[in-house]
C-alpha cells in the first residue's frame, strides 16, 4: 500500500511540474508544445487517481 501511495504522490508531483512547463510554453508562444505537455499532464493526473 505504501508503494501505491508513493506512486500517487509521484504522479501528482509530475502533474504539477507539467502544469508549470505548459504555462511557460504558452507564455513563450509555444502552443503546440504546451498542448503536448498538457496531454502528458492529463496522463499524470489519471495515474495519480489510479488505485492499485
């Protein structure tokens, strides 16, 4: 159970980082990159909600 909690916390941290990178990409007018980062962020969010 500890391993699943750790994975969830890691996925949430990854999501947070990806959100920041997407924001920076949008501000730098790198819209396509921002969209790819957002998709990766959604995957991280899904992973953080998965219970094993």
